[in-house]
C-alpha cells in the first residue's frame, strides 16, 4: 500500500453510529480491501454490503482529495 487512506471525521462518525457487529464487519472489510488488497466477498450481508460501498466511496473521495492537495 503506497497511497494514503483518509478516514474523515464523517466516515468515523458513520462507522461509530452502526451497531457493534456491523462496525466490526465494515472495518474488517475496509482493512482487508484497502490495506491488504483482499477481495471483499460474501463476508458481508446485503445491508452491510450497501453500507460498505457508501463508506468506501467516501473514503476514496476523501483520500483522492487529500492526495491532490499534496501535489500542489
């Protein structure tokens, strides 16, 4: 992993607002995919999968914004 991953306050608050079991599932999926390059498969149920996709989109957007500010 050579690129920064930004976990904004919004992302952290979103994850904290989830029930504990979902927090663990989402954080595990984020770490697995974004840090270790694992493929997120059937570990998540349908609701968790939707939440994960929204949170992942936010992380990618925030990370891209951070990286672009570094380039200036």
